């Protein structure tokens, strides 16, 4: 039987959270979060500092556990699955990862070692096809010919793109990006947004979640948004339906104006 055009995908949700709460030092960092990311969606998670964004994404990446609630990732229930195996199906990019990588490591090794969830190539053997695949991904991220270059010599923006190439090396079922634009200058930010938009536009790529606190960093092809305020979901859904000046103002606790021009968003404080 052929699938009905427009019918919901039979594949399980990439992320399915129900009643997720995370308590740290007696404070609820996340409170009763329900959220579902379907296989063909690209989500942005917005919120001010301390709203719970990074905790949320670490739970989805299986590097943290909720205090209560259920977490399903790629159809598997946290607590009833092999977390180490499941993590290999998740591409996860964070500032903490960049800090763990030895600066002298060639960029190609940074990418290819993802196959073994390693940070060094010494304990594993990689085939020529693996290294060729790493070079292809680097080229796709605008880093053609950089595979032999030490990781430390890349600019901050180039390092983030190299880490995204690394996250794609295992052909993951889910891609999670925790504030990849943090600390980048205008040029680095725009180059990264362009690359993320190309990935999002390619429907063969996995469902993707991008964490940020700047609407200016939302690539045009990201189609859903989750807004967090003090650990709770303020709003979630298609970006065209959900994101407006009123909800953004409530999310950040400021009177804000919001404009969309040339498929990019801009926000500023209302005079």
C-alpha cells in the first residue's frame, strides 16, 4: 500500500517528552515539560539565560536524566534502553565538546573519531572510506581542504562547523545543537547560519533542534519553535503560528518588537 500524501509519518517521534521535570539544588530547572519532535521537523528552542534550555537539550542527548517524567528518543524509552548505544544515533554539538578536543588534533581526525565516540584516533583504526567521508562532510560545511589542519588553528565559527561535520559522521537519527553561535562574530555567525540552513533544507537530513536565545540566529528553514520561561513551556508549535512579539516579550520579560524580513527574524526592545 502506498502512503497517503500528507499523512503523518509512521516513524516514531525523534523526541517525545511527557511531564519532564528536573530539580537541581531544590529548584525546578525544568517543570512538567511535554514536547514532541517529529522525524521531518527542524526546531528552535528559545529562552533567556537560565530558562532551562541547556538542561532540556542534555536530557534529549541522554547526558542528563529528569527527576520525573518520561523521555523517549528515537522511539526508545530512557531507563529501558542501552544509553551508550543510543547516544551513537544522536549528533550532539555543544561548547563543552569543543573544549575537550586537543588543539593539535587534525580536523579530519576530529570528525572521523566520532565513529567510535572518541576524542583521539590512537585506539581505533579508520578505513580510507571513513576518512574520505570525513573530508566530504568538512567540504559540505565549507571547510574543504582543512582536514590536515590543526583544530586550534580554525576560527571559532570554523570549529563549530567542524563539530557539526563530526556530528553527522555517524549518520545520526537526531541532531542537537546547543548554542553553536555563542561567542561568534558577525561573519562567523552568518556563515554558520547559512550552513545550518542548507542542512535544514535537505529533507534527507535528520530532525534537528537548535538552542539559542537570539531570534536573529534562526535559519530560514527551521519550521518549529519551543519557547521556555523559567523551566516551563510557554509556547510550542509551527514557527509561523507561534512566534510573535507578544509571546516573545513574555518569554524574555521585556516589551519587544519582532519583525521578519527576507526570511530572517529581528527583535528589539519597544521604545
